[in-house]
C-alpha cells in the first residue's frame, strides 16, 4: 500500500504501523513534557506569558520555565482553586496565564473557579493539564483524569484541545496562546508515540485527516489517535479501507470534517480515552443524529473507575485498544451493508 493513504505522519511511524510495532519500537514521549518545552519557547516569544502551577512543576517538567523566567512563574501549592482564580485576575490585567496541574485536580477541584472566574468572565486563561484519561495508569483512579474532556466541553466559551503527540502538543500550546479566551489542553502522563512530521497543521477547530479511507471513519483524539491508526492497519489486512481523523479540538468541533466523512464513508467509530458520557463520542453522535445519521459506535470508558496497571493493559481491559476499535469498525461496516 502506498504511503499516499497517509497525511502528515513521519515515514518511520508509517513503517512501524505496518509492521505492527509502533509501541514496541517507536520513539515515545509524554505530551506533558512537550508542553513544558514549548512553554520555554513561548516565554521567549511573549513577555506577558506567565505560568502558574500547583506544586507539580517536577511532575510536568515546568520547573524549567521557573529556572528561565523566575519572575513569571508562580507556585501556588496544592491549592488549585486559588491558582485558577489568581490566573483569572492576571488575565484581566493583560497577562496570558498558563495554569499547570493534573487533569483531575484542575477540572474537579477547580471546576467552580473555571466556571465562574474564568469562563463566566471570559478570562484569557489557558489551563494545561497532564495525567488525562487513564494515562496515569499505575497511579490509579484518584489520579486518572477520565472525565476532563467531558467537564471542560460543558463550560461555556471554553476551547478544548487534546493533542495526539509531541509535535501536536507544541502546536497546541502556540495556538492556545494566540486564541482569545479560555482554552483547556488535555495531555498524557504515559509516553505516546511520535506520529507527526513538520507538515502537520494545527488550527483550533480544524480536525486533521491523517489517513484516507472509503469504508468507514475512525474519529479519535489525544492518545487514542495512535490506537485508531493501528486499528486502521489491522482493518486494511481484512480488506477494509478506513479513514482516520485526528479531532484534536473537541470544542469548537469541526462539524464540516465529520459530516464530510460520514457522507463519504457511511460509517463512523469514535475513540476516546475519556468517559463515554459527554465527550468526543457524544459530540459526534449529537451532530450526526441531527444532520446525517450513519451507523456509529463509540469507544470510550464506561460507567466505571479504572484500576491501576500498565497503560496498554488498561486499554485492553477497558475496551479502548486497537483490537476493540477494529471490532467496532467491523460492526458499523456490517450495519451499513445490511441497512
């Protein structure tokens, strides 16, 4: 199969996908550290960028920003509500504050302040969180931020980003800084494969088709993009031609890309490392049921907390792995054919 089926992927990533060894042999890195690195670049570019953290600068790698710009870094301790409220005040004073902590602590402990201090006042605050989904893996349910995308999607005026790899995360940081208004960036603790080359475009609200296909579409975000691509290769071995869309922006949703894919392929699977209620699958289902119904399956975390364990094992246990996505593709294609 020609590499022309793929867009924006590194050649080595394509080779590893076809060999079935992307996680075993591919270069991987936690996207939280890509965020920390890009904050150094952003700090040089914009002197009104400040960074606030809740005593997690080592966990997120942002201690480097404090070393480079000590007068622009503020550690508010384990006091997420105070940190978010302070960031709102800084934003209204003309600064661009990036709030850094773990997903579960910002979106649950700090939800009141996100809603009332940030979103209600339209404060130009960027909330950048690692440990999203079940990527904390061995840390267990208390640190697995499996609800973060759902909660942030519900906040009026909040842009919600879930980049898939190192390069996408760096570009998400730059896009968030340029965006006027609240932005949430959802990142991984677990290292995820390097997928994209320099041609990868990142624009808030514009999904990216990274694999062409005519029989079905997988729409994924964050760490599930890699699983979607693996599933598409497994499907190809069965004669199924599957499109993969990196829907890195959950909100505002790229409705045009999703509707086009639904019309052209006639079947859709969504894949997210997030609870099924109110996340990517819900957003896509709401759009399609109103404008272009097609067979649809949603892959995500059910009505449960996850256990501790190795990341890839947890994806298998909770039905998020490429194998489960492939079965969902088979199901929607069969429903399309039998309709």
